[in-house]
């Protein structure tokens, strides 16, 4: 959306400009919110092992079963589990090696 500013023009419609400015401000606010959520997600996802690896084991739900691996901080070891395909948490890895490397076993 473009905002055309009228300088020294009698055809300048102040109400139209104010409306466009309002919508641009709303769009900027939404963009800032999305960027903030992305930053929060990346901070959690790529955070240090204590944050991700120490989350409780969670199978999720939905019934789309697949094998994943989680880190058990008490046993200091990664274990396989059946992930149900939806939700759960970030203590979930595709391979045993990924789990061990990320959680630095």
C-alpha cells in the first residue's frame, strides 16, 4: 500500500492519508508481532541443551505414530518413543545421534 503525500495541492485528502497511515501502522504492528514470535521460537528451539533436553517426555497426540528420541536427564541417556504426530514438546529428535549430539551425552 502506497502513501502519496500532497504538498501544496488543493486536491490533498487528509482523511484518505490518515486512513492509509492507520493501516500501515496496523501492518507494521502485525509484522513486529510475527517477528517477535519467530525470535521467541528460535530462542527456545536452538537454546542450550538444559532448556530443550530437560523438558519432560511428551508423546503428543493425533495417532500419527512415528519413532522419535528424547533425552532423559535423570538417566542422562536418550531413549526411543512413539511420537503421535502433533504437539508434544521440543525434547524430540528424529535420530538417536541427533539426541545424543544435541544433549551432549
